[in-house]
């Protein structure tokens, strides 16, 4: 029974070995001329104003999580729109309930002030 997993282990070992060899080849054969310009932080060609180790506000993460949440919910609208005619009235009602719950959540987040940048 364990013999059937041997090809999988060989492929995993080959993949790991290939990755390690490529990283080491780059380390050994790659260019090593470090200049001051190469060591600076690249931010769209602008000089960095502050350090990269600055802490972000929790509001930043809250807005990011909410954006991802509502963005993923909108992705569910595309398959529904494509198969709208085949779903009929039950599909319409189901999506209406889905959108209503989504709007209630958005209204709750808005009233709690999670989208404010104070």
C-alpha cells in the first residue's frame, strides 16, 4: 500500500531539491555588486520619508478586511448573473436575500464607524 505513494514522494523531493538548487545557484553565480542605490527602498521612484517599520493603525487593517469581505461577496454575483434565466424566481429571491444580508452588514459596519479614517 505504501508503494503507491513512492512517486509522490519522489516528485516532492525533486521539487524541493530543484528549489534549493536554483536558490543556491543564484546565490553563487548572481551579481554581488551592492550599491547605495540598490539598497534603498523602492517606492515608485520617490524617496522614502519614514521608516518601513512604522506601525499601522488598526483602522487600516479593519478597512482592508472589510474591503476583502465585501469584494469577495460581489464575486458571488457574477455566476448568478450569468445563469439568471436558468435559476428562475427562486434564484432571484435567494440572491435578493443574499444582497439584503450584505447591505445590512454594510450598514452595520458604516454605523459602527469602521470605515472612518479619524
